[in-house]
C-alpha cells in the first residue's frame, strides 16, 4: 500500500513581539502568573494588513521550496484555520491564486487547534488511495483579531502564525503509521467564538486537554504497533506547558524529546504543531527515520494524533 509522508515544511511567525510585560501595562496580570500557569513568556502578533492568507502563503512558499516541487505539482490545498480573512472565499483558494497552484483543488478545514492534524489525516487518505500525489496542508491563525485584549483569561494566551507541509507518497519505511481523530461536541461551550471574541472556560478545557493529549498519544502509538520507547519526538499542540508536560510524562519521555515553542509564540491554534516542527527541523533535531508523535486538541471539543516516521 502507498504510504503518505511529509516532503517539506515551512512557517511564518507573526512580526510583532508582545511580551508579558506589555500585558502588565494594560490589564490586571503579571509576568509571574503567565509564566507559571502557562509557560508563555512572549507571543507574536501579525501587524495590521497581514492577514491569515498572507501568513499561509509565506509558509506554503517555504514548504514547496523545501519539498523541491513546484506549485503546479500540487493537487489539493487544505488550510486549517478558525480565523480566515473572511467567510468566503477560503484561505485555501486565496493562496491557490497567490502560489499559482493552478492544478490544485482547495478547501478550508475547521477543527480549531487540531486542524493541522485533521488536515494531515485528510491528505493521507487521498495519497494512500492514489487519487492525489502532492497535497499542501497549512495551519494558520490570526488570533489577535478575535481576542478581547481586556480579558485576562484569554488575552495573554494566544499568538499569530502559520505552518505548512507538503505531503506525498513515500517509501515503505517512512510516512504516517497511524492516526486517531475524535470529537466531543458536549464540551462545545467551553471554548467558542460566538461573538467578536473568544470565550473560554479555561479550567474545563485544561482538564479535557490533559486527559485527551495523553490518551490520544497512547492510542496512536498502540495503533502504529509501537511502544513508548520507540518515540523519538513528541510534538504537542502548544497551548500550555503544563498540558504539554502531562502528555510527555504519560509517554515517559525525557524533556529533550518534546518540542517546545509555547514560551515564545504562545498558542497559535492550528499553526502551533507545524510551526514547532519547523523549529526542530531548522535546529536539525528531527532526522530521517525518526518516529514522531503529533498530538493536538481544541475547540469543538476535538482532538487528533498522528504517528509517523520522518523522511520520504
Ligand atoms: O488551544 C486550546 C485553547 N485553550 C487552552 O488551552 C486553555 C486551557 N486552560 C489553561 O491553559 C488554563 O486553565 C489557564 C492558563 C487558562 C488558566 O490557568 P488555571 O491554573 O486553570 O487558572 P484558573 O482558571 O483556575 O484561574 C485561577 C485564577 C482565577 O482567579 P480567581 O477566580 O481564583 O480569583 C483567574 O481569574 O487566575 C486568574 N487569572 C489570572 N490572573 C492573572 C486568569 N487569567 C489571569 C491572568 N493573570 N492572565
């Protein structure tokens, strides 16, 4: 059977650095509270005029270059986002035009912070059944436009950015080994965007995240026929260091085997996993043949995980 894997990746990081001290000046919070409760030291916001489609385009360009393909080779574009520039047209069609990916079909996926995992798994199906060869998957968010800067419960948590991957058929011992996707709509009210701003019951989301990040990671490892000892790298959704640490501990992984960018980028929702992977790749930490577990959770509530062997 054909297997799907990642050919190349790229990211875009919001251009404005916003420190905890910047929030201390505006709302009743402290650097100490934010660091100890979330692990966040600073986050990046995109300037006015830089929209999700711009960030998605920049990350996609890099992924295409890294994958050594051309835009015309792309058969499908999947953009995971909850902060598109507008209701329609989609970000995926906006970047299809910008990239000149004229042979690609395009659609957006809405699965909040698990969006990139949902996108990867969707791409995997088209590649494994032979329908499509090259699929661009992007996670992008401009969360700064939907947070209430006066609400300390949410304002300090989020950031802007994009991460992209080109998926395609890979050799027998590389690529996606297993996935797990899930949803629990009964928790829908815990984090939502009904009006202009995100509303969140942090404690409820926290409890769900701790349980599901660990459970889903364990289940995907079992589905892949692996054991905890086989894992070279855990890339968790970067929402809160305490949630990430709980997943790492469930997998008995040493600290250096977990990807961490939450301290400098905050929670960038669907972009956080691919952004973190790009950092590890740039630092040479993810190597050909490494076994990775990617795991995310988010509004919905939803979750998803993937176990894959890096390389093509
Ligand atoms: O991608 C999914 C997105 N969402 C998440 O991942 C959120 C998951 N949840 C969390 O990360 C944590 O629940 C938070 C970081 C949001 C909150 O941490 P916590 O340890 O669960 O705190 P808490 O909700 O129990 O609140 C403790 C106190 C409250 O004060 P009272 O009611 O006990 O007097 C909050 O009002 O901390 C207060 N608080 C703050 N204080 C200073 C909440 N936000 C802040 C803040 N600065 N920014």
